[in-house]
């Protein structure tokens, strides 16, 4: 999830050869809902970790994660 535009996310994904789309939250609605930003904050999102189950329930919420290692860490747990 990023606050960047779809074009910026597409360029970033192409640069790093991602095989999945990046989600855009340009109005920060989801970032506010999940605690990745606060009302009135500007700049990038906080690096939080959220695991959502198939029913849409939050199963894990971590206030700070390492963007490089969190994907591997969480996949090992689920």
C-alpha cells in the first residue's frame, strides 16, 4: 500500500520487477483506518504490518515492521 499515484507505483514495481500490482491509497483513507498515518500527517506511510484473513478480519497488526524482512517473516507464520 502506498500513498503514491498509480503511475508512480507502476514505475516503482517495474524498477524492482515485482510480479504483483501495488495498491494506491492516494486519499489516505486506508492508511488512516489501519494506523499507517494520522489525520493531517503528510509524507510517506508508517511501515506497519497487517494480516487480514479471508473473511476480512484483522488477524495481526504490528506498529512497526522492516519492509525488507516482513513479507518473508509473515509468510513463514501463516
